[in-house]
C-alpha cells in the first residue's frame, strides 16, 4: 500500500528505508545478499525502479503499453496505404507549419501541407494517382519543409527516414524514399544465444584490402566466411546507423533509422544479417543513443527550428568533447523515437542485440569528463547521476529482452557503475554484459612503461579478474581506438617498424619479431581465458594488422589507403601473419570445446612473483593454471578434476613447423593460462608450433 500523503519519507540508510526499498523492488534482497555494501543505497535502487515502473505504467495508460509505444516507425515518417495513398506523420512541436516536397511535386515547397495535431504532431495524407499507384515512387528524393515560428523556411530530412544517400561531391545527404517492390525476405532463423560470446567487431566499409569503401555484398561474401573459420560466434557491426562524416567511425549519427548507404542498400544489409544467421553467427549492432550529430540539414539537430526538439536546451544539450547533441531522455516523444529505433533494428533487419555506445556519458551529468573513477560507491549514487538516462536504459533493456529473450545487450561503461548488468527486478539496468575496459589499458601500460621481466603477475591477474560477481564482462586485449592513426595496436607496440621488413618466413627471426609474435599470442590467450564471460576482437587485430586505421579526411588528402583491412596477408604462406591468424582460430575453437567463457568466475589461490607463477581454484572447465619459463626447460603443471596432477615439459628445438617461436619463450615472459589436459597441446603450439591434432 502507498504511504499516506502526510507521512514523512524514511531517512536514507535507516531500517525503515531499507524495508521500504525491499518492498518496492521485487528482487532487491537478492542483490543486497550478493553485495551487502550496497545496502546504504537501497533508496536509490528504489527510486530508480519506481521511476522505471511508473514510466511503463504511463505507457500502458496513454499508449496501450510499451509494445505499441515502440512501434513509432509504423506511423511516423512516410507509409504506403492499402489504397495506394501515402500517410505522413512528423513530430515538430516548435514548427509553425510543416510541408512535404520532392521530386514528386517538382520541389514546390508548400503544395503539400501537413495538418497540425495535438502534442506537436503533424500529419498528411496524399491520395494515390487515378491508376491507384503511389504519387511518391520508390527511390525518389524528398524533403520536409519547416516554417519556424520566426518565419524561417528550413529544409529537413525526416528523423524517421529509412534511407538517405549522398550523390557526387554533395556535402549533405538526401532523403531517398525506400519502398522496394520486392523487399528482402529472411530465409534463416536466428541462432541461439551463445553461452560464451566470441565477438568479431567489424566495420563493413574498411573490410576490403582495396583503398575504397567496401560493400555489404563484399562483407557477406568475403569476410563472413573468414569470421566463421576463425571460430567467432558473434559479429558486432560498427558504423551501420547513417553518419554523414565517415571519419567519425560511425559515432556521429545523422539518420537513426537509415542503414548507411555507403555500403549498399537496406536489402543488402538484411542479406548480410541473414547469411550470418545461416552460419550460426549472432549479429549485434553498435547502437549510438548517447548523443547525435550537430548536423541540421541532414540530421536531427534543429529539426523544427528549435534546439530543444529532441535534445536538452542550453548547455545540458551539448557534449563539449564530442561536439554533439545530447538527448532529452525525459521527453515522451524522444523515448518513443529511441525505443522505436531499437525495435526497428531488431525487427526490420533481424539484429540479435546491441552494444550501447557511450553509456558513461549517459549515466552522469558530468559525462565522465575529467573524472577518475576509483570504485567508491559514492561515485555511482547521488545528484550527479542522470536518472532520466538511467531509466531510459532500463526501458531499453526491458523492451529488448521482452521482445527477444535471446538478445544480447552490452554496455560500454568505463565508470564501473554497480548493477549495470544486474536484472531490472533487482534494481539494476538489465544489461547482459559490460565491456571490461580496464584490460586493454593494462596491456598498453605494460608495453609502454615496463620491461618484460618487471611485469607484475599479481597485478595482471587482478586486472583480468577484477569484476563484479554475477555481472558479466566482455574481455578484449585491445580496443578499436588503438588502431586509429596516432595510436598503436598491440602488434605495433610489440614489433613496430620491423613488421614491414621481417615478417617473411624467408628471413631469419629477429629478437623483436620473435618476442612480439609470442607475446601477441600470450596476451590474447590470457585475456580470453581470464578476462570475462565473453571475448571481443577488432577486425584485423587477430593477425597483427601491420598498418594503422585512418579514414579519408583533409589531413590525408581524402585517402582511403589506410581505411582498409589487409586480410590477404594471412593467405600468403610466405608471411608470418598466418601464424597469428591460425593461433586466434585455434584459441576460439578450443574455447568452443572447453567453454571457459561460460564457466564460473575463477579465483586466485596462490601468487608467486619470484617464479611468475600462479594457481587457481579449479572450476568445471578452467581447472588449471600455470606455465613457468626457465632458460632451457618449460614446465607445465596441470591441476585437473582427476585425482592427481602431472607435469609435462618441452625442450627448445630449432625444428618447428611453426616458425614464429623456434621453441623459445619470450625472455622472462611469465605465464599462460591452461585448461585441462588439452592446454598442453596449446602450450606446445605456442612454444613448438605443433597443434595439428587439436
């Protein structure tokens, strides 16, 4: 029962406040049992859950529920009616008048006015031609014309546009009406949700070795088979939502419902997703709902002539570092737009989930700018937390998992917000995974600041295993940002300029290449096995791609030379890139067999810095742990579910069918993770290159 109107609210931290929170949040008790240190913040979870629940109730009372509310794309924008006419609808609360123009009326700006409705909405019905054909054919150009309250005439693209294109040297995109006579029909069912996602992070445009923008067709025919062969069971597609500026890496979105036309048509993207499903590969979309491009002529900004249509007014509506606009998550129509956008990608294109970009920026009013998060719980609760944005994330996860329970959601959050990946019923945000963003930073720090012999194994293991219990993480050894010009991938940090001269098998090993190849494999293996409940790799990094990534821009004379991935290098038997590629494949295949990503979280039992050795408490599949390197002998101790442990060794040899190591471990490199007896083979693969029977 609700408290009486005059009753004082329980004081935070009091037993009454805790009891009140436990009564309102269905499974909060389970969360607090897992982490008792969260008890003082029970009122925060109560407030967040009640805000979420009240919003759902409002949807039900005013819109017929979140199911109908999230179908905005079925009425907003332009739609063909059964009689051949067109129904058009927009939300432009700051407009004095709204019109539709385009090829169909010789660009007369005012001949087709919209009718004003309540709550800032506008609608227009265009009857069919006498032969019942549509007046606006598929592929024709359109614009929304806005007459602002100041009398200014503005030409805009509908926020609900399904396809936008740019022709020739035009700066701005054009709205192209997409209504094909024969839309793509999906042939394959969605794959089951993987227990341990092995994610291949991909960018369609750079997926060719040629200096040009690659296509959806190219990716489908040439890259998907490689991903399948490498043993990845998920792909995460970047830069799919349309973005006018290619060099933004897809993070300055201009048209949220439009698949990028740089790579082809919407039907070709659907074919890509469908083909991936036929291979058993789950397809995730890199979803950018944390901000939007400042573009106005071909973006959301100033759509109705005001700066507060979709975004906060004033400074709160601008991200100073990203130079972009910030959504008003308290707005009813903004929630409709964003939730409908999620549903659109799930249902129209068949995506299986999302990686939510920029979650840290959403969670806090300070957007994480200039913040150094220590993990103190006070950093995650209080007036600096944007609970409107937090409520939106809860609604988004609720919608996704209600529509498609096997969907995957991943949060990109650097702050370590507790309960981000806890169920909503516990007061959490409902994400399935969070990115383990500290791990790539740790590897870069070690390579930049420490000698191999000074690597602190305890600190490495702590970084790899330091995550919240029962909140899953996606581990990765290096981020896509490290591939960009101005930074370095792990392979570049390890081998640098010698990658251009000494990667041929016809040339003798140099110490730099020898060490670099071994450490590249070891870093990825230990990250894969210890770092999380999922693993992610950015395309090309698996084989140590030898060049940085630089999109065409004025600073490089609009060159596409570095906006590509040279997969053909792994096909050349005379180059050593194939060894890294093969190792990545066998590592994924081994995980598929052993299942360490879905095993219970591992715990350190012993740490011996002097021997660079550690052991672990056995779990169902990750039972063992250590490799000690000594000058002439490699000892590998296995702790399995069998009654006794045993030891195997390999002696350095010059004879190796895997010429990247020649039987030597990198000087003083500490460890490798080993899983059951099968890992003995993997050890031999790294040190001797013999894994033909795995």
